[in-house]
């Protein structure tokens, strides 16, 4: 089984690209969705202890957690120490299940793949990219997004040019959805031939 790591900076179209893999029948483990699930399950108690006041009705309130982290960005490491091992456990279970099922290719959608050393857990890395102006325009259209929030998020991510330099494969979404779909299809076809 080929384990692909999918990553890309905010606003590059990574989630859209992940869906393109799903549309081709490739199972995708979305780390963001896993975190969302954990914020309603295993991660609630340890986050509540570390960040009092961010749990509402038994779930981690992402808005409150974001505010707490904005006040003290150094605490991201503390949050990551709680969440990352839980995410990795879910990821491992996903890979084991798909391997047992004989699935030829799986995708691990990990936004901070390079930043957390996740390339060691995959066979190859696909970086999703887009022109910086397109990226900025996409992100600033999101509800509640500000230029300051965008800059804070970017400051925690490896720059796009460095990700592209380290990538095994690149999908450029700045060329439009049809082009990205074609790129993903060609990559899957190429990988299936390698098996």
C-alpha cells in the first residue's frame, strides 16, 4: 500500500484536493476532521485542564481556544503535545484498517505535515500550492478571517516555496479546479502503475 501525505498552506486548496482523491475512490484520513472529533471526545478533559474556560457543553469551543492561543501563541506547543499523539493514534488505526483491506493507496491529509515531521510516516508527499495572491484572496473571504489571523496562521506554517522544494509531487490549484482534478487523476494513475 502506498501512503501519501497531503499538505499545503492555508488557502492553497488542500481540502478541495483531498476531496478529489476521495472522488477517485482513494481513502483519505483528514487530520483536521480527526481533531474536530477529538475536541468532542478524548481531548476534551486534557485541554480543559490546560486551558480552563475553553470547554463548553462538554466540547472544546474552537473560538475560545483560538482566543486563548492568540493571547499566548507560545502555548501552541502545549496544545500540540495533547492533540498530536491522539491524532497519530487515529491515523495509525486508519492505515492499519486500509492495509488489512488491501487498499492500494491512502492519503493522510496533514496540514502541518512538514512542521510536525510527518513525512517520516508516509511513502511520498503531495504539496498543494497556489499563487500567494490567490491564496490570500481565498483565505480573506472566509467568515471571521482577518489579515492578522491569516498572518498568525502563516507564521506557524513552513513557507510554500520550502514545501514545494521538499515535495515528491505538486498539485497547483491556482490553475483552476479542472486542472487540479486532471493533475490528481494523473498522479493516482501513475502511482497505481508503480505498484
